[in-house]
């Protein structure tokens, strides 16, 4: 991959991560998860994105109300 494409990929990743973290802070976990998954498609080994994806999934799970009758 040439340098211009790599740089474009880095910029897209950075923007996705920034938007995802904003969604996470606003407790919009579904959107954060979607954005983080997209970011990880670009940089699958990025530990920060992986960490926040797991945190968003955990937070989303805690927000569910389970009815047991």
C-alpha cells in the first residue's frame, strides 16, 4: 500500500475513534460499538479501540433490563 493510502487510512481510523469515544461519553453505546468495529476493520490490532469496544459492550449490557416472570 502506498504512503498516501496509508495516511488516508490513518486519518479515517483516527476520526472513527474520536467519534466513537464521543458517543461512548454520551452513553450512546450502540453507535460507539458500530464506530469502533469499523475502526478495528482498519486497524485490527489497535488496543485502545479494542478496550473501548469491550467497555461499550459491557456498558450496553448493563443498561439492558431483563424481565423474568
